[in-house]
C-alpha cells in the first residue's frame, strides 16, 4: 500500500459497491448511490464543505490499466465530490437541487485532488473495510451497512443467505430481477425474507434446494421451471410489502409457499402438499446473532414439548382473521421461548441480557425471583428504547432538550415515558397497530404494567412484591413492542 495524491476526476466509483449492488456503468452507480442514500448524501456534502474530508478516514483505491483508479472504500465521499462539481449527475431529483444550492459554497474552496491509499487488490482493502463498518452515526459520518449489504458481504465470503443465492442464480442465468436488493432494502424486509426462505418447505414442498455456498438446484432438474418459480416468489414478496405480523409463524411461511405449488419443481409434484411435512425451520442470520431457541423441536419453560413454532393453538378469531398466538402465562421463566416469540438482537449487551432473562425463574418456587424479574423488565425496556432511538436517528423530543438539557437519547435526563412515546410515534405514527396498544397504555398509571409501576418496583421501599403471574403478564404486554423494535433494528443492520 502507498499513499498518493489523485485527481478526483481520475477516480471511478465501484460498480460492485455493497451499498449500490450491481451496476453496469459509473453513471448508474452514482444514480443508485443517490437513490439509496437520499438526504444522507446531502448531509455528507454539507459536512465536507464545512469541515473538509476527514483526515482519519483515508479513501482506498485500486489502480486500473487505463490510468484511472477505482474507489473501494470511500464511494459516498467520491460521489459527493463529483456531484458538487456537476450536480446534474444526480438527474432531476431533490438531491440535484440540493447540490446546485451547495455548489457555489464548494467552489470557494474546491476539493479536486485528494490523498488516497492505493492498494494492489480489492480484498486487501475489504479486510479493513470489514472492521470499519460497525457504526452508524447519520449521514455526515460512518454509515453502517444495512441488512441487505451485510448479507451480500456474507455471500462474498461464501456464506449465502438463500434469497441472495437465488438472486445471484437468476442473474447468472440471464434472468435477473432488476433492483430487487434495492427494493428489499428500501422496504426493510431482508430479515423477514430470510426467515421465509429459511423454511424447509422450500425444498420439501417445492423441490428447491439452496445451499449455504450459494448452489441452487431443482429436484426434477428443470432449470427453466425453477427460475420461473424463484423469480415469481421473490417478485411476489416485494409486491406484497409483507410485515412481520403477517409472516410471524411457520404456518404463515408454509401458506405462502403453498400458493406456488402449481409451479413446484419436485419430482411428480402434487398440488396438495401437506404443510405438516415441515418438521423444522432454519433461521439464517448473516450477523450471527443468537436466536432465543433451539432447533426443530423445543422444550417450553415448564418442560413440555412444542413444535418449531411453539405450542399448537388456533390462531383464528372465529371471523376468518388471524390473531397472535397467546403466550403461556403459567410458564416459570420470565421470557417465553419458541421460534414465534424469539427476539433477534444485534447489540451484544442487550442480546446477552435477553438470553439471561430467557433462563430467569420468576415462579413462586424457592428458586424463583419475581422481584428481580420485575426490575429487569424496567432495565430491558429502557435499554431497548435507548438503542432503538439512538441507532435509527429518531429526533430527540423538545421537552427533553429544553427542560432537561439533554442532547441525545442516551443522556440520563431523558425520561422513560419520553423514550416510549418517541418510539411508538416512530413505529406506529397513526396509532393503528393494535398489538402496540398495551405499550401505549404504559403511560397510564392505572395499568399494572405502567411505567409508574415499573419505577415503583425499583425505587419504592414500600412497594408490594409482584406475583409470578403479574411479572409474566407485564413482560407479555411489552413483548410486541420489543418484537417490533428489534425487527426494525435488524432490518437496518443495527
């Protein structure tokens, strides 16, 4: 590696950048970066005009045979410098207007030559890039790769997410789905599609086998039919804009796949496949985060066995509508186990705490600690909300800023009700999500799971000890909130 001064005009964008996926040309890569980054690219431009390029974040490039260099690390910054020189490259978008506004200020002190670290090959740079993309602090600083970008990087390292392997297979066969990764990233459904494609019904019911090394095969050997099936399933998922509530349980995933039985590539395929043929599911998480449960058949908190999706119960409300399955309130452990209840948490500290709470006995037995359980619910709620609001850049409420002098959600002066209200407003701005109703009730002191009661468990020496059932019910009332908080964080790769 050597450090060299290079003209910006002699540096090309990376056509295989993990933020912008696959591009045919540099203009395509630039437009895709604008589309993916949106206002963040404008924020970065404003920061560069004000402060210049960061001296501790070297742009890394590899030389090309024609005298140009390709940027491997620093594509956002090179995009900004190119747009500040020529805003029209952004096309007729709000970003072009923003850069046209910024250009006169930039030209007062233009940046046309920059110091770059020149490496001989891409993989040497990627070794260091892997260590860099661990934080997301908004558009003006490091921006952590999201779920799709991390899945793409894992694939490059030989560990394929099934739907990533399917997209690559379609592309290699000359039948690509244009902008599929961009749409999946935009809709924040990467983790959800990972779960759906992790179902064994894909192979047992439809005859499609996708290995972790990216190899795709079809049971009846009909590649054309297999391509048609994969393409239709992925396009259908994108068009549906699915939510976690719609595809939370194993039977939901199987129901989706059974819609494609007529396109099955099994040998002697039948259109009346039995969903019960699926005995277990595989939940592939590119981040390597732990899942909260074991394999296909698990043991519940009271020693009874459940299927891979937990206790078998009817999910019909009598009117043909699905309702969330009830968690067993007679369990002994604070947190329910089973695939349908597990939280996927990427933050190491919160994930460690969650797995300790999975084993916390809050029963009336001598070994039970319901008081500890009640206090830990308060702690877990605060940590989850703080992490969510900070990582997703939710604006700090004015009351916390003006009355408490806070500057971030992590400041001690920010109250728990303020955090809860801000998170609920971000998750459910129209108050239409019924599963979050218990969380909204938590700001009313009349409810036994209210924040006031949680505070009493921690601070009031005269507070009564909670019963086993009370502690269980309080966790269960907050569980839908936790589920949606960590689902959104996982989709954002945070």
